[in-house]
């Protein structure tokens, strides 16, 4: 049976502190949005016990900036997971301006699950990963 990743989204208002010297949202803020929506997606799909047993570290972020977000904008940040490999999970994120749905940035991140107590790599039960997919 084919499965589709479940998309998850959050909206954010551009704050005055998000604006850099060029008058648009600083690239570090986009990264913060990518990480915040990933964490919210994880928390919405897992139990407190699972969250206590599984931590995440980022191995890589790739962000393509398409158009700037500016003061007064509201953005929608959408994320979904890709297929896992033996030690990494791929996560995709799109950031769009709420007013016109214009794509502002697209990100691809690689995350590694770890045991929070030891910091060592750990495997994820396939059933847990499958919760992030619609059947």
C-alpha cells in the first residue's frame, strides 16, 4: 500500500527582532522556524515516554531561500518526514507567506536519533516512524 507523509504546520508572525539590517527576516530565524516546527511535529505525534527515550541531533540543514519575509508578514511553516536510513531521518520543510502562499524557503534536514541519557545513536521502531505516514 502506498503511503504519504503526514504534513504538519505551524504559523509564525514575523517579530521586530527577526528583521536584520537589510530589512527582511534574518536567515537564522528561518532555521529557528525549521527546528521549532520539527519539534512540534515530533511532540504532537509521540508520547511523553517516547520523547524521554529518544532525543534528536541535527546532522545537516540545507535551506534554499526563494523570497524574503518582511516586517508584518505571517508565515506558515510546513514539515514532513522522508524515509529513514539506518542512522538518519530526513525531514522536509517549506516556509510560505500566509497572505499569498508564496514560497519563501525550502529546507531539507538530516536528523539522527540518540539516547538522551548516553548521547549514543539509537534505532527507531518502524512502527513509530510509520505514525508520520498516512495509509
